[in-house]
C-alpha cells in the first residue's frame, strides 16, 4: 500500500500537475492524465464551482513544459498579491465563498511545496486516520476511502461526529507552524524554517491576511491536510483511534467516559 501512496504523491507533487489540475481543483481518475490531454467532463450549469472547459490552465501548463520559470517566482521576501473573492450558490439558502489566489503567488507557493515535498509525503504516508490524504485522486475514490474509514470505526458501538466550523475560512495561518513545530519553537524560529516560510507564502497569496487560507485550489487542500495530520498525531499520542476527512471527525466509543476524554483532548488542541 505504501508504494501506491508514493506513486500518488510522486504524481501530485509536480509544479505542472499542481497548476494544471490544482489551480482550479480537478479530480484525476486516470494515472496517465498528467501527460495526456485533459478530457473535461464538466457540463455547464451542473458543477458547483468551475466550468472547466472555460476555467482551466491547459495553455499555461503547456507553456511551463517548455519554460523553466522557477526562479521567476522565487524571492527572499515573497511578493504579496490580492486574491479574487466571489461566491456561488451552495444550496437554496446559502452560498459557497471562494478566495482564489493570484496566479503569481500560487506559483511561488507551488514551487516551494514541491521543493519540500518530503515534509508532506512522510506525514501523509504515516498517518493512520485520514481518508482525505488521497485528495480523491486516481483510484482513491469514495468506496475505497469508505472501506478504510469503516475499519477504523470497529472500536466502538457508538459514534461521535465532530467538525471544525468554517475550517478554510477561519484557519489562522500562524497556527500552521504552531501545529507543525509547536508554538514556542515556531516563535523562536520566527520567519525561518519550512513551516514559517509556508505560512508567509500562504499569507502572500491573500495580501498578507492571516485569517483563513485561499479556497478552491489543491494547494490549500494539501496544506490543510498537513495541518490536520499533525492534529491526528497529537490525538494518536493519547491513544485515540478515529477516522477523519479534512475537518470532519468520527470517533467510535462504547463508554461515555471514552467520549468525554476524547472531547477534552480535542478541545484542548483546538
């Protein structure tokens, strides 16, 4: 199974893949689609987000194949840009909010994440609780992740359901290095190191705003997954077993004190 994970992340952590399928978040079912032309089956009016036959990065991706632009997007001090804010209907009574990063800042973050791929992959591969770490790519579809989830839920006859409200929109970017390295270490390192640089590149995508992270793209999903995998590691150290999809958590329990212990630790980390 680990080799399958490695194949998945080798495919994903490529700058061209992450702009081609990641700027407008697209799920890939075919292993060869990183090299073949995209067939976008996305009927107008039926998507809850982007109409991919118009909003796609095919031309820019082809340009990147012929031109090495890495140095163009790398600066000692990231350049801050303003994202595009908009919303779409979510249901009859509410709307889904989007914050799309400027392409320049997205590419700076993209190259940095690919350069530090190991920081992500090792954590994803070792995580036992997440079904969102596959990002719905390749063969890791809903039935596959459900099978993994059900295995983790065998430990109790009752289930506690939890989620972090408005996760992407309210995530404090400085808490990302706090979660990865610990708050005191992150403050000690200040603006150096992987986690603090990641924080800075995220805020530069949104005009240095620290409240929330960009939405609607694959990079933000990868970053939030890294964040929650470190959350899982803390919970695992307390001997809890559960299943998680992004910020939605299901904890199996039998006795009420098991639930209370879980809620206590969950709240403490939050």
